[in-house]
């Protein structure tokens, strides 16, 4: 069991996932997620998930969201509507991680690579 104090500071996690766009182009997306833990959720997070909650909850959730988001847009839209894509990713992450007491503050797409 975890015993100690935890500060609810802003943290960043990066994830990368390969997925198919709406027009079936293979796209590799890298995203940075800035988040913090809700103060009242910290004891439950550490009791249920331990100190490696990023690996057990955040990383897989980001990967699922990247796949789901890529499938909503064509390859061209992923490039030309980058801010809309980033908003979609952020909204989905907020919805999925909030239930664990993790507050997504912002996301940034740091890289898109397409198959040739």
C-alpha cells in the first residue's frame, strides 16, 4: 500500500499509436497529454492503480483515443484540420480519464507520419 504525500501537480505523458484514417491511410500519431490528478481522487488512484497509473490507465486510454480519432478523419483532414483533431482527442481523453480522477488540461499533437 502507498503511504505518503502526493502533490497534485501538472504532469505530462506522451504516447504514440499507429492507426487507420477514415480513408484507410496508415497514420502514426504522437501526442503529449498534460494532466493532473483530482486531489480527492488521489487515495483511490494509488489504492486501485498504484504509482504506475500512467502506464496502466493513461497510456492505453491515449492509444485507444488516437485510434478512434484517426478513424473519424481522412488523411488530408488530419493535416488540414489539426486543431479540430487535437480538440477531438482532448475531449475524448477528458471523458475517459475523468472517471479515474485524472483531469486532462490539454493535449498537443507532436507528430503525424503517414505510410508511403
